[in-house]
C-alpha cells in the first residue's frame, strides 16, 4: 500500500483483526453485486469505502424517481440513466481507486457462472426468487461464498451460504424452489426506507469478513429483522442432504 492508502484505510488497519494484511486482502478482492437498488446501494457503498479493489454491479434497470426514497446510491440528477452507471459514479465519488465494472443486463445462467467464478464473494441484492436461485446455483457450482439479503415492508432477512464450510446449506436448502414462496414487490407492498440500508450494510459487513477471514460468518444461520420492534432473530439453517442444488456438490467440499 502507498501512503495515501495507509491514511485512507487507517481506521481498518488499527483493528488487530484486520491490520495491513487484512486491508491488502480487500484491495486484491473482487465483489460481485447482483442488484443495484435498495440493498445493493448500501452494500456497494461500504465495500467501495472499505477498499475492495474491484466491484462488479449487475442490474438491467434505470434510475426512477420512486427509487430515491431508499436507493441511496442514486440521485435526482441521475434519473433515467442505468443504475449501474449511476452506481459507478457514486462509488468513484467515494473512492476513485476502486475499479467498478458496470453491467447493464439481466445475467443469465452462463453469465452468473462466469461472474461467480471470477469473484471473491457474491452479494445477492436482487428482489425475486428466480434470480436468487440462479445466483445460488452459480455460487454452488463455483464454490464462491454468497451473501444473500431481502427486505420488504418492515421485515428483513439475510444469511451467508458458503459451500467451503462443512454442513453449510445453500440458498435452495433453506428456500426450496418448489416451496411455493411468492415474490412480493416493494412497488405494491412498500418498504421502510432505512430497512434496506440496515440489511445491505450487514451484507457488506459479512462480505468483508469473508474476504479477510475475520470473525464468525453468518453461515448456517438465518438472521431476521422485525423493523417495527427493531428486534433481530437468529435461527439455525441446516444443509438438506437431498437438496437438488448442493447435495452432489457437498460430496466434494
């Protein structure tokens, strides 16, 4: 690290669990963020501020006035432009040293597999089950740790799915594709603005911990937030030995 980096990241370096070695791991890391909206905004901002060397934003949407109530990476002036381009501008404004790759697309299975293979960690900040399951399949196939979050109304949840850890479930173990879960959009159900900030910030924290090997990751646990009461609940999440996504992969982990 040069003198400017030592100063910029000095508050990280002062932490015994991080130090120069941990910060260098961040600088060498590549985080892929699927979704540049409510969850992706705080997650990306904190990853960039923390010095993650390369951040790939994946989203096919453009900035809309209704986004600005909660999607803090975007501004009124950038209404109408792709969210990934707006996001790149926001991240570079915080930390111009970070390489930001902006992909305006709805990534298909092949693209997700390519992105997961290149990533140190993947953050699922999407808003629908089809995308979450597609991202999970890619991360299981490549063994890339996945930090998944969701938020609607006043309720949030998140977990880490890391096939490198024995007995850690994948997303499909906890939320099977055939379980009948229905997508609920914030455009029809609403979402409390700070809720996505809280969940997205925790996603960033878990991603940073995974990159640096610091602390205890949220693997094997589902963390749920009741925003009305501001109460967290943590429940265990076990691997399903019959899971159609990760059961075969588990043999090789």
